[in-house]
C-alpha cells in the first residue's frame, strides 16, 4: 500500500560497491520490476545508471529506500537470487519506520541475521518482528496460540518448529490436527478409507511437511507413527506426552472441542494452536472455540498468544490489501 509521506522533499545519491553489473541487474530485476516495487511501496522515485542511484521523495522514505537498497545489494553480492517475492517480504520485514529510524551499524546484515529454524533439508527464516516473536514463544512455552489472517506463516512456522524439535530429539513424534469442517461448501460423500476422507482437510500440513522433510521421509515417518495426521475428533481420550502437537484452523473448533484438545497435553509436549477468527465456518449460532479460548486463557502462565495483522502477510501483496479491506469493512460494521 502507499505509505504515508513524512518530512520534506529531498533527494539522495547512492553508490553501491562493488560495481558488479550482474549483481546490479539482479538487484533491479527484469525490466526493473524490483525497483518499481520499491518505488510503489515507499512512494519514491529511483533513477539508476550502473552502480549510481538517485532517490527522490520525502525525507524518511528516501532514508528507508537507501537502507533497503544497501541491504538487498549485500544479499545479492553474497549469492542470493533476488525475486519480487523476496523484495516484498523484505519491505514487510523491515517496515518503513524501522528502516528509517534504525541506527545500528549492522543494518545491512539484518536480512541474514534473523533467527532461523534449521532442519536437515531446509533453513526457514522468520520474517519480521511478529514472526520472530512467534517462533521464540513456541520455543519457550508449552502451549502457544498463533492468531491472524491467511498468509502470515502461522501454520508453516509451527510445522517448521515441530520438524526442528523432532530432528533435535526434543520430542518423539509430531501430531498434526485439524477440525474437519467444510469451508462454507457442501462437499457431500467422500469415498475411500479414513485417511482419504480427511486428507483434503489436512493437505496444507502435508505440503509443509513434504517441503521440509521430502516425500519419502514423510511417508516413512507416517508409517512408523512418528508423524500422525488426524482429525480433531480422534484426540478425545488420549494423553499426548513427548509430542509436538499442532491444531490448525482452530477457529472451527467449538468451545468443548478446544477444551478437549488443550487437556490432551502431557509431559514433555508442545502445542501450537493456529487460526483466523475472521474465517469461522461453524454453523450459525455456534461460538468459535478459538475466540472463547483467547478470553478464558489470556494471562494464564505458560501460554503464549501471538496476534498477526495484515502487515505480517507474506504472500502476494494483493493478499495484504484484501485482508485490510475486509478488516476495514468489519470495523465499519462493528462501529
């Protein structure tokens, strides 16, 4: 979205070193698409010739753009193949205010120095302060709630933390759980065995696992029951020790189901509950267990809550604008 203008109109000359034509081409992007994205988001004008850049705009935006170009160029010099998605994520991660006001000497290393989740197959880097805080909360609490709109990385980061904990032998198994509630659609009869019936609801969890562990390893771990993917109803009556449990789409639990799930947690276990309270698909008149839990458990020691906003969306920039538009309408209706 267009940023609020601040300060007085100004311009700044920037010389990026070393003068590497290939790296400069990567920084600017095909047909200068990276530069155009920065211009649009920060409301500046950028002109370049070789490694010489001239940035025009309001004072804070010019400062922000200068810092961001330095950060991105340093990453490119280190071998990062910059994409429009990465530019968008970097804009979200740093934030205009943070870029404009930060005076730390290590600003140019900011993209590389964020806390990471390390698995054998993948290095997952949280984006922005909220995602970093979310990962730190998961590592430090037994029960964690991640609440916010689609595209903020709630589930993906939770799965990454689960895989990391399993590979470090901090837990013995991973359980991925979802309530089997249709998203406003009547799917009718689904053929097949239990696994085939619930797979469509759990596909996002499978996709994250496949990316972090690979297809063959995931299948083997499922066969050995080290990874279990199940509908929420199958948690009743169980006690889950030494496990990493993720309840996804928890806005579609009832109050009774949420209580049932939370009381399954045993010794040595970590639970992450993710959901978006603006996308409840429960029958009319049934209150979301996630909304209820945020009220009942707020302030309870050992439980963390991370609330994501539209600015934390790490998908296509339009997703962020869509979320903001719906939030504005909801605020207007509430008013």
